[in-house]
């Protein structure tokens, strides 16, 4: 890590989360005037460049490009695999997530995944082979009662090579591909899994407004076009998130995002204007943004190149260049 960033854990760990689709469970953010020495707790409010709240159903979160995956997909859900973004100075690699391990046949067409024990969806439904097969049916099998054409379209590239899938036992599944498919583990990183219980109760349309996944944050409230509120999921399999609440606000206008940050309405913005008329009112804030930016450029470009090789859809590549500003909220601000 950069020595400059080492003095501020909320900046240092925030850099990891910004680089790509990383869960904010890895992000320390001192918020709500109640940060601890570790920078945990409180509410983190993010001003996104997106023009709307991303769709909330698993892979459909890519509807707003890279921000959709980073701030919605990877907060509400997990895939069988995930990108390792623990070190922003190295090119990310694929590591286990909902699958603890996997094996592949010599011809690279048959993949056997051992699922992670003890994982539950936010509604208490256990994640097991039945849940995995249920979700894969939504993505892949046009003859499956759960098949969802809109979801298939959203995940068209990662599922393009999938031929079939089946349950081996309660915690093991097998996936077959149409031919040798060495990139399957990376393709599965954004093939997210939803609670079968919630889907059965709500249907696809209802699930879009009240999603249930296995990720570090669970759904609280959606205000259409205005904000999305998530709360830390206490039983998250990889450890509790470092902030209590996450609020996403779409603010497509760059000047409005800067104003929201200055006014304390948000704690984090992306896509700061390359050049602004006049000086920022807060030289301290401007200096922080400048200190963070060079560190993010290196990390983001590595992650971006890796992810672009596995782009999921036209808007799925990391479109946001790493211009980022962060602000510590004033005492009592949420």
C-alpha cells in the first residue's frame, strides 16, 4: 500500500473497493461521526455517476455498467467465484466464493464445484446444491420452470458456453460446457445467486423490488430513481461488513456530485470533473482526492484490463475512470 494512504484507513481500504467489483465488506469507512480506530460502523453514502439505481436482480445489476456490479451486485450477492482485490497493486485473480473448490476434466468441459458449507441467504434459506441448480436454471435452461429470458440476456456472455448442470450431492454440483472452457471460473464471478424461497414468494417482478442474496449487505429500501439503502448482513460467511449501512444515490451530473460531497450529503463520489472552475472550498478535500487518485489509477487499470477480457455485456466494462473524492462526514451526519 502507498505510505501516503496508510495514514487513513477509510481511504486506504476504500481504494480496494473502488478498483472493481469488490464487496464493501473490505472497506473501512468512518461515518456517522462514530468511527472507531478501525474505521468501522456508521453509514456510507455514495454518489454514483449512474443515471438510475441499477436493477436489483442478480446479474441484471450490470444494467448501470461497472457501478452496478460494484455497488449492487457484489454487495447483495456472491457468485461461485470472485475476483481477489485484496492487493490493488497486482492484477486480480479468481478465488473461491460460494464454491470452496473445484476440479475440471482433462478436456476442460466438465467442472465439479464443492460448495461452501454454512452459507445462508439473507432470509435464512441455506445455500446448497438445490439452491445453486435452481439459480442456474434461471440463467441457462430454457426448458426449466425458473428460466428467466431477461436474466439470460443480462448474463449472455458468462452463460454462453454453459451446456448443462446437475446436482451431485447436497454440497456438490457439476457444470458442463459446450467445449473446452478454461475461463469458466472467471465467468462465474458475476453469475450471482438469489434466494429460491424469495423468488418463489415474490416472482421475478417482485424480486426486483425486494432482492435477497448471500452478500455482505441485505436490502432495506428502494426509492425509485433516488436511492437504494442496504444494511450489513450479520451472518455473512466472509465476515461482517465494516460499515453498518450503505446508501447509493445516482447523481449523473458531475458538478452536482461535487456539490453533494461539499455539502455533506454524500461521503464518496466517483467521476470528479477533470477540471473545475475556481478552487474547491475545501483544500483539504481536494488534497485528499489528489492523494488517492494516483494509487487508484494503477489498481484500476490492472483490474479493468482483467475484467474487460471477460466483459459481461456492452455496458459491463469498467467505464468509470478513477477520479474519486472522499469526505469524512461531520459529526452526526448519516
